[in-house]
C-alpha cells in the first residue's frame, strides 16, 4: 500500500499532477500533504484532478459527514475562521464518543481555541492563502492538524520587529516567547 508521509512528502508534492499514475495507487496520506499541495496549487496553478477518489475528495472538499478527517479548508483572512474552526472541531469531537460531557466540552473548547489561534497566525502573518486539514486516528487516539501556506516565512516576519534574528530556528524560538509577535503595530502573544 503506497502512503505519503512526512518522510517522503517533498517528492510527491513536486510531482503532483492529474496525469501522474503514481497517485492512483495512494491509499493514505498525511494531512500535511493535502495542505501543502493546496498551498502549492495557489501559487503554481496545476490540475488538482486525479483518478484517486481518496485524494480527490480531500482536495476538493467533497467528503461524507461522519468521517475521521476534514478535507482541506482555505484560510484567506480572519473572516470565516470561526466557521472553519467549528467545522474542524465537530469532525474531531464526533470521534471521541467515549468522553464524559464535561470532557467533551473541555476538548471542544481546547480544539476550537487551538484551531483558531493557528489559523489566525496564517491570516495575520503569511501574506498568502493558507490551507488547513485535520485527521483523527481512532486506533492511536491522535489528532493531526496541518497548516500550510506559501507565505513570506517566519524569519521575514520576525525580522520586521527583531532585526537581530538571522535564522529560521532563532525566529521560531523568538516567536515562542511570551508577548512576542511579528505584527508591527501591536504586541501580543
């Protein structure tokens, strides 16, 4: 069974096109592949159609309710993020049936906040469209949330406010500090 995982994702993103027969045999992909492919498609237009129904459904938001994944959603601005976050949260919550009502509420609140915060970062800092997708792995009780954009990058944004930062790694560590943001107008974190 062919799978697209983090380890082999780069080769598949760069060769994605409708005529590539390699994709017909794919049975499973990491959510980050779908998000990255969608983000890549925004900048370098290529045909997202594929004979692989599994991939096609996720890439085109053509899916059945009550699944364990949310197909890719596009993040452009903060407008509409609440709706996307609620949708992603509902997909995940329906797979945690054995939780108490209190735990379900806590999980719902946590996921809603998490999804909104990550999507707000794309809307505020990427300077490009972002793409998000979630997948719930019932056997492992694991949620994977993927965010991808073709934006200017964290280093470019952080350097706007902190010109002593020179590497992506240093920019990430700086961004993780309480109260740090790349937004020039205001400081929050």
